[in-house]
């Protein structure tokens, strides 16, 4: 009996479980560019273009391998506009009575497929190193689900950077070596960029016509759109950026959008690269003496540690996770997140590069745009939707735990043991943004004071009941309590003035 094999836009892997379960002789692969997926949030045009172009090329490769592929382009006149609608349309055309698919990475789409009016078998997505059952077993009975301990188990499981039963070099984690600010003469090569071919050009024209009102620009599109190109991008990173990645992975420099980061997450997250092969390439560089241990360990930790961990949290916590708001923050996202005018150089830089590249690295996301959202009391669901919309590597399984959990503490501490808040001093230490800012990072109160400086203390004060007994935050509150009462009053007044400006739609 013939079946439909569904392949989604973030499942472009030739070893996908649904493809392995299929039969080339009688099954039909269904792939579809649909408005439901492009518009359920207003994705960055470059993200849409990346996925559509990669889908078209993947479908062509499947056909070369002998598969029958029913592919729906967005502007097909018969396109129903939804994944389920396209499955039903193709079932009617082929006579197929059932669908086989690999589990999607969002509860939203899982729910749609589970209740689709056609028999649908959802297979495990075994492209990840930790299955749901494995993560649940790891989490069971633990008081705190801290990534570090999960990461060590993933090191043991994979054998990556292991010396027998012990970690290579005698330490599990070299993060303390990876927090250097960038020197003044830094010259990163950045990611490998690819000129658009005819297929990409057609997609860019389509996306420009259909989604030009979304935040972000298509200008200068350079992403890899095939596995071969993604492998070239991996080789480029290993050769040119990995050796220095560790030292400066937290550094931020005006005009340097990529620093020494890999920019491989979009390719891993849509399936063009596998997480293990990427880590093995980094380990090989270490073994050859081409990259230091602190860089390789830090890179591998982001993939088999953090990436696997947040996926585990997303499915462990269930469909309501992304809607949590334990701090009760409710302020609307200000216009600066959409490119509106701001006097804050760090926010302008992070948002501007996001608009141009559909990318910002983890510290820009966590300690600039995320930090500001947290201290300003922004609604975490609006913040999470923004991150999902604007980044090329954002899918809800990875984005929700990173934003709702790590960045905004809206999950109440499932992921983080304390909120990631800081004054302007951290940004000044790790970047050169403050040198070109209208605000003074050294000024704590009054006109011209950095908004991070006053909002930091305002956040701690308004959430004191929740955090004052947190062991990792005791020093912060003791510092606050030692301040003169009049100074504390001034700080809070100045912080509230910033919030009042945000509420009034004024420029901050």
C-alpha cells in the first residue's frame, strides 16, 4: 500500500527516520512551501528564503535518488496553504491512505498532525543524540536540571574529548578561558558565503514579493542551501575561526557581526549537517593540533550539551512551556526591537545586525537584547515571538527554552538558577559598543546614565521577594542594601523614568 512520506523544511537530512521507513518503489515524498509555516510568526525573509531554497534542492536530490516527490511551491495555484492541507491534496491524487513523518520540533505542528484527518505515524527524530526517553530518565528525581551534568553524560555517551573515563585535559569545562574581550586589532574572517544560484534567485524573488513586509532584509543573501555547501562552511569554520573561537566567543565588536562564531546552527537545525559530525570535525582539529582545547570544548559543549539539553527541556516540560511568565512581566516590546530609533548603541548594533543578517551570537542575544527585555519587564511571550521571528536558526524547540527559560527566567528557574541580568558594566567589558553610545556607562544615575545601570537595580528591587534568598544573588542584594537610602531612591526614580519613556513610546 502506498503512503505519503512527509519531509518538513527543517528535516532536510538524507538519513531522516521517515525516509528510512519509506519505500521508493511505491511511496511519495511530500514537501510543501506553505503560508501557515511562513506566517504563523512573521519570519525573517532570509530565514524563509534559506528554508525554501534548501527544500527545493533537497527535493531535487531525492528525485535523483529515485524517490517520487510531490513538491508544492508557495505560488502553486493549487497550494492549500497548510501542511495538513497539502497532505490531504496529495493523498487524493495518489490514493495514499496514510502518512509517515518524523516528529516535528514544535508542539504546534505535532498537534496538527496528530489530529489530521488521515492516518499519520509520527516517528522519533533520531538526528538528536538524546531521545526523549533518555532525557526523561536523566531528569527523573533531580532537584535541578542543570545543563552541565547532562553535558558530561553526553560526553561519556559520544566519547568526544574523553581520555578513557576522564575528560580530555582533566576538566569538563573550559568556560573560564573563553571570556576575553576582543583586542583592538581583531580581524575575523567570518563565515563562508555563497553566491545565489538560479534556484536561490527564484526563491529570493518569491520571498521579496510575498514577505517584504516582514522585519529583515534579503539584501546580500549568502547562506548555504545544500549539504555540500554546508560541509564547505563547516570546513571553513574549522580552518579559519575555530582556533580563536574559544577565547573570544563572548566578545562583541561594532561592525563585526560574526566574530569567530561558526554560523552553522541554521544548517544543523534544518538538517543539512548532523550535530555529531560537526563535533567530530572539531575534535579532529584538536587532535591534529590545529585548535586549542578550550575552543574545541566550548564549541562541542554548545552542540552536544546546550543544544541537546534545551531540546530535552522543551519536550519534557510540555506544550505550555512557551507560554510561561513566572515573573509576571507584561510591558510591550518597544519599537527599538523592530529597528526603531534608540540612543543605546548596544541595542542598535544587535538589532541592526539582526535585521541585516538574521543572526546575532549568543551573548548579543542573552546579554544585550535579552538582558534589556528582562530588566525592562517586557512580556516574555512577545520577546520569545520576536526571537522566533528574526533569527534564521530559530525553531520553537530551541528558541523557547533559550528565551522563556535562560534569557527571561519566565519558567521560574527550570533552566537557570538565577536571572541573567547585568548593568552596563558587563557590556562595556565585553564590547566596544559603549564607546560610541549617547549614554555614559560609567554614569549610574541622572541625565545620560546608561539605562542598564538603573534598570538593573529596578529589576532587583521589584522582584526582591522572589530573589533575595537566592544563594547566587545574595551579594547583589547586600550591595543594594548598603547604598544610601537617598541614592537607592534616585536609582529607582531614574529606572522608572526609563520605563515610563518606554510606555509612552519615547526614544530610549
